[in-house]
């Protein structure tokens, strides 16, 4: 039997209207534009308005992707949404978005893999298509991470932003996603986490104790090392070499991490999509936002090979190598 591939037929994204610069943050915490730019590459981030949710951003990104694909919501047979900041505890944000799109009836679920959420969702969707179960799938990565940031803590609050990206996948005889890799190691859970919740309980603290805690330097070190081996593993899985990759579309957490991965791939930075300066770290939103920017700006062309990767809380890490 001829192999079935998942092809990305279109992309979409959405950002909250309000952009907050590093200079704006200087007014609320003891930080500087210079520190943020040199340590992270971030210049600004978008922050959701009061009442604007992950589902709102996901819905907009999905609408734009479906419109670009020329696919009706009713044609979808699966929606997978990566997020760690769902609108409500349940139903899943995927279900909320499904109803707003008018795709009622297809399977829909969320995936929580922190910053690797979209890459996990893409890998899962790819398996559904490869198995013959699904023909048209909407994959979304969406977050309002600034809702769980402590605005008094300069170590974390300058790093994150809100946003969403989406892709429409279709079953095809032509490549397509060649391979996806997914990993996790819960042994690192305390280096990057938000340790309150329904079952553990919330705290009698501002925002019920909901806030991101990160040991930045340690996360940085493991991220660089892990992404190096992830890149090797992904190339090996497909039997490709560094020189076969046209574009690296990495998780946008820190420009220095991105540069380290590019170096490992021997790729000049003009073949790496960088949006961290504009969006900061949008967790599950980061890779699909960068991909949509790359497609709509005309950088990424049909037939090119893209390497997508992400690393985040868990730790989780995941990648996809595909022909666009
Ligand atoms: O998406 C999930 C994965 N997450 C990541 O990949 C994030 C990984 N980590 C990082 O990106 C970096 O570690 C950070 C950007 C978080 C921090 O950069 P760093 O170069 O590792 O800095 P550091 O944590 O070692 O802190 C250096 C100094 C400290 O001061 P002292 O101890 O040297 O006096 C911090 O207190 O910078 C200070 N600092 C700040 N100064 C101004 C920390 N945050 C700030 C700030 N403004 N916002």
C-alpha cells in the first residue's frame, strides 16, 4: 500500500492587539530593555485583553488557517489543541473552539505538554492521518501564559507572551510530514512548573498561587543539550543531513538557545525563523506562530524541508521534519 502522509495545506495565527515593550516592563519591575534583549532576544510581547481567552485566540488562528486552506469546518474529522492555559477546566478548549467553528461531531481534545504542546499535537495528528483514521485535521497551539505570570517576579514575567497558531493537515500521497519525535522526562518537573491545581489544591495567595516557577539557568542548559540530540534523532529518523534542511522553525523561548541549535545544524541565522523578538515565549503558540509568519511573509516556499522543534516544562521535547 502506498504510504499516507500528512501535508500542511495552510497556516493561520492570532495575537492579542496589545503589544507591551521592554520599556513598558521597566516601569513595573526592576529590569531593563538591555538585559531582556541581550539575555533573551525579546523586544516585545502581546498580552491578552481582559476577558480575551486562549480559546478566542485559537478560534481566530483556526479560522485564518481554514480560510487559507479553503476547507470548511464541517470537513474536519479531528481537532487537536496544544495548551497549558485552557479557558476552563473542562470541556477542553478544543471542544470550545470546535463549537465556535461549527465543526460539531468530529473528535476534539487538548494536549498539555507545556511549550511542546503544539509539537505533540502535530505528532498525534500525524499518527491519526497515517493510520487512515483522519483525512482533514486542525492542529492548534494556543496560550494565554501571561495569565499565570507573577508580574512582581522579573526572572519570569519578562519572558512570556500570548498568542496562537494553527495548521490544517490533509491526508496525501505526497510528503508531507516525514517524521515526528516526542519525549518527556518528568524527573525535571521542578525546574519549570506551576505546582497548584484542581487535585493538589490552590493556595490562599494572589491569583490562587497560580504562577510559573522556573530555574532559568538550569532549564537553559538542559534545553540546549536536549535540542542538540533531538535534531540528530530527527535527521536520523528520516535519513537526512543538516544540509537537506531549508528552514529551522524552533520554539521561541530564547534567541541564544535558537542560535545554539542553528549552530549544531550548521545553519546560518538567515535560514532560521525568529519571532521571539516580537512574540516572546508563547509556549504552545510559539512554533505555529513562527510557521505562519514564515509562510505568510513568503520566506517558506512549497517543496522546502522544514525542521520544527520545541522544548518545555515536564520536561517535554518534540520535533517534526516535513516537506512544506
Ligand atoms: O519555553 C520553555 C523553556 N524555557 C526556556 O528555555 C528558558 C531558559 N532559560 C533562559 O532563557 C535564561 O536562563 C533566562 C533568560 C531565563 C535567564 O538568563 P540567564 O542568562 O540564565 O540569567 P540568570 O538567570 O543566570 O540571571 C543573571 C542575573 C541574575 O543576577 P545576579 O545573580 O547575577 O546578580 C538575575 O537576578 O540577571 C538577573 N536577572 C535580571 N536582571 C534584570 C534575572 N532576571 C532579570 C531581569 N532583569 N528581568
